[in-house]
C-alpha cells in the first residue's frame, strides 16, 4: 500500500472508498451478474450432485444398499480402490516431503527444472500416462518379456493401477508443501539443531508440526484425485470384472451394462464417490483457514525479525 | 538424501516412462509416424478434441471472470457456499461427472426433457463434450483470477473515476489489462486439461468419427488392437500440445511474478 500517505490511518481510506462507491457497480449490473452466477453454478454444479443422489436412491434405501453390497464385483471394486489409493497417497506423501525439503532447504543447479518435472504429470493426459506404463510393462513392452519369465504380473493387476495412480497424483503433496516450507523458513530448524537435536528429532518435533496443515491439505487433494482417477487406470487395468476394476471403472462397466438395474447400481457407486468429493470439499475449506493463518503467522514473524 | 530420493523417484515414475514413450515413437520412420498420427480419421479426432477444448476453455474464461468478479466484489446470501462449490469439479471424479451429465441431458433427463423439444441436443453430440469439458475446467479461471482481483488497489479505480471514466471504461481499460495474465493462465490450464480428458467424455460421447470421437479414445482403441507404436504416435501429438501449454503457463507466471516484484 505504497500510495497511501503514512499519516492517514488505513481504515478511514478503506471506508471512504467504499462509501464513495468508486468500486461499486450500478444495482442492475450487480443483480444481473449475481443471478447469472448463481444460475451457472446451480445448473453446472448443484443440479448434477442432486441428480446423482436422486438416481441412486430412486428405488429406496434398501435397493440402494443392495446395489452396493449385494454385488460381489462392486464390493471388490470398492476394496481394490481402498487398497490401491493408500499406497499411492503414502508414496506421494514421502516423495512430497522429500522434494519440498530438497527444493526449499538447499540451493543447487537445476532447481527450476526439478519443480517443472514435479508439475509434469499435470500436463500429461491420463490416457497417455497409462500408455507409457503399457509400453514399459505390457506383453510387448520393454520389460514385458523379462517380467513374464519371472512370472511377475504388473499390467492388468493392482501394481499397475497403483503405479499410474501414483503418477497422476504425484504433484499434489509437493506443490502444497513447497510454498508452505518456503514461507516458514529454516530458522526454527537451525535453532533446534544448534540446541542439540539430531536431524530426526528436528524433523518430527519442528518441521512436521510446522507443515502439518499444508501436508494434510495436500493429502486430501491427492486422495480425492487418486480415488477418482479414470483414464490412466482404464488403460492399464485390463478391466477384468471382479478382479481389476476400481470404483470409477465399475461405474463405467455398470453404465454400459444396459439394463435399468445396472444403471441404478452405477449411480449407487457414483454416489459414494460424490460423497467423498463433498467431504473433501468440507475438509479443504476448514484446512484453507488453517494454512492461511500459518502462512500469515510465518510472514509476521519474518517481518518482526 | 532427500534430494537423492526425490531424483530417483522422479526418474522411476516420470523420466523412464517418458523415455519409453519417445523411444517407441522414434522406432517409427517418418512415413510410418504420419501414417499413424495423421490419417483422415485421426485428424478428425484431433479436430474434435481441440475444437471442443477450445470452445470449453473460452466458455470457462468468460464464466470464470464473471464468477470471480461476483465472488470478490459483491455480497449475497450463501456466498461462501457458492464460493466453495466452484471447487467441486476438481474433487468430483470425472467418471461421475460424465455419468450424471449423460443422464441430465438425455431425452428423459431433468434438463433434456425441456431442452430437446427446443432442438437443443446436449447428449451424445459434440455439444455434450463441450458441456462436460466446461464443467471439468470451471475452477481454473476462477481460482487464477480471484486472487489478482482481490489484490487490486481501490485507488486505481478511484483515479479512473475521478478522471471522468465511466464504470465500463474503467473495467475495460484499467481493470481488464491487469487481469490478462491471470485470464490467459486460467485459459491455458483449462485447455490443457480438456485436451487430455477422457473419463467424463466417454460417457457423453457417441463416438462417431469426425463428430464425437476424441483423440484419447483413439489411443485406447489402438492399444486394444495391440498397435503400441500407432498409439504412441497419437500420444506424442497430444503430449506436444500439452507441453506447449505448460511452457506458456510457466512463462506467464514468471512474467507476473516479475511484474509483482517490480510493483512492490
């Protein structure tokens, strides 16, 4: 705020500008834009959510429950998703912390290249990501013959699903942590070391408590994306019903099933995924306040130093 | 140690797969590459992919600017709720988005039963693809423009008003130019995401070559025929397009950062 004269309290400037309405639009502009925005969000976002639950529960709660638990293949898809997603999330948490640590605590040539590489999975189409792993591990892929000799199944099995899910969600935790660790700085960590803490103690008692909300935020986003990944998994999983289907793939199989029964089952599975995304949103909003408070605190301590 | 781990992890998950992709592509001669990645049918698929993504990205840029403006400048009931709803397309699995959009705009769906008699066909057509891509990309522009709009100083607008500019002139001549970098970044992110999208489109597309068949679908089709090299050729074209987007985004972000640090 360089343009405000120093002797003038900021609050009067702000209230004066609001009162004089230099930033205010005519009422008809305001109302048109607000109504349009509400309409757009209602049609594009609220209506679809309502529709998922309407179709899922259209035959009653009992039918809904039966759609989910009465079908062995659907149950297996849920189990597979709950098995594969934690692997991907854990791998990316360890990677995210290590990468953010390396990038924010050390200066080395190629740091920008490293950050770009972390972002790459965002720029690659999930289908292309799946294809890359098929080229590596497929029967006619580079490691395919060797894997077959040693009787190791990666493609069309859970390891490939875990691999592509990890690939697609790789940037989430690292991207959240880099700005947080950058803002917090390393003073407290250096202080801990100089007071006699070893590296491990410093990491668990100083670094982790400092970054915990940012870390959790990254985990939540990573988890949501991992559970919902479709394109990449579709390419590598082989879509063996009851064996290699994850929840989103199951939604597709049921949708293509053609009968009204499979159609409502497909919405039942979709409703679970929708609930997951709504919970994700709620946690995200709660965490956003925490991380922003952390960042502000960090900025203030830096200023007072 | 953390650096070593980071590098090994990136090598295993990102670099080696990418090398595999380019090695596969380079095993083709130029003629073979063109025969795989530039036939009439493939060109039609690129056209559907790129034109749908472009229209969706333009729509999202306009909608995103409006939403960001309304969410930053105006107060209205349930504003916080609507603000957080903008993020839903990020959190909602794309398969669910595809499923629900195909149901909404089908002939007996909630929207379709009113729109179809009017001649608006938003299921199993290219418009359906554009609509679902618009949904998927909705948060990008809002979330890139919102912080910039919040950080704008009120005195710029006051100065413009004092100098006799109308509200519209202030918007187009003073505010919009400072939003351009954020708008273009948001546009590029939406476009890049839309090019690669598969999960939602597969539910709403009837898969007619030249009309609703998208490029990622062709990759999957080639893979199912075990034509790895042909699939790779199409993938390379998509990859180059999205890398170009990434470079544009990075360049823009660096310019905005430079401009910000110059202003401070």
